[in-house]
C-alpha cells in the first residue's frame, strides 16, 4: 500500500461505545492484512485507552466526546485516543503497573502497562484538568509475511 490513510472518530463517553471503538479501529486496520494476534493486540490497547477516557477522563458523562484518530502509513498504524476530561496529576505514578485511582471499581491498574506491551510505541501526555492523549503505534507484519 502506498501513501497515508487517515480516519477520525468521535463518540459519546458511554461504556457501550468501547466495543464499537475497538471494532471500528480493527476494521480500519484490516486493510493492512494483520494476523489475528496483531489485531487482538491492537483491539485490546484501543479498548484500554478508550475505557480510561470514558471512566477516568469523563466519569462516564455521556455529554462528553472521546476522539480516536488513526493513520496508516506504510505497514504501520498510529492511533491516538484523546479526551478533554480530568487529566492526570501524576503521570509517573499513573503508569506504574497495578496503580489505580479507582480500586473500589475493581480496576486492576494494568491498562497503561497493557498498552505499552501490546504496541511498538506508546506515549501518554496529560495535564491536570486539561485532558489526556494516548498515542500508540504498531507495525503490522501482515499475514503475507507468514507464508514467505
Ligand atoms: N484518560 C484518563 N483520564 C484521567 N485519568 C486517567 C486516564 N487514563 C488513566 N488515568 C489514571 O491512570 C490510572 C492508571 O490507569 P490504568 O489504565 O493503568 O489502570 P486502571 O484504569 O485504573 O485499571 P484497569 O485499566 O486495569 O482497569 C487510572 O487509575 C487513572 O487514575
Ligand atoms: Mg484502565
């Protein structure tokens, strides 16, 4: 594939939309012919980022919008998940495995760790009160590579 291909998606901060977002990104990326493993990694990472935006960023306020931007460039896909919600005060602490600010909701504090492990690149920027942006990138080897 040549050139770049971009898409933007905005949706209400409702937990019903987690599955929608995951499937929409998977459908967009399918043109790179990913393996099931690659697709599952991507879907999981997107799901974690979107869940965070909805639950932590917006406290599930359905009048707020989560935005996903995805860009395919060569054999890589870059994905950003953005919210304009509460933001994160201490990013270093938030990124620690097992850290959660909502233990009462039985969160395990593994979202950021999962995103970091499942994607090739992972960056999070946030300002307290100003929202959060997660940027991730993954190279898709594609099924074709398996047959060669
Ligand atoms: N978009 C966001 N807006 C505000 N705070 C966030 C956001 N994403 C993450 N955080 C903060 O970072 C912490 C760690 O996030 P992480 O996804 O690793 O764990 P978790 O969401 O608490 O639990 P899990 O993802 O395992 O259910 C959260 O508990 C929350 O305090
Ligand atoms: Mg999480």
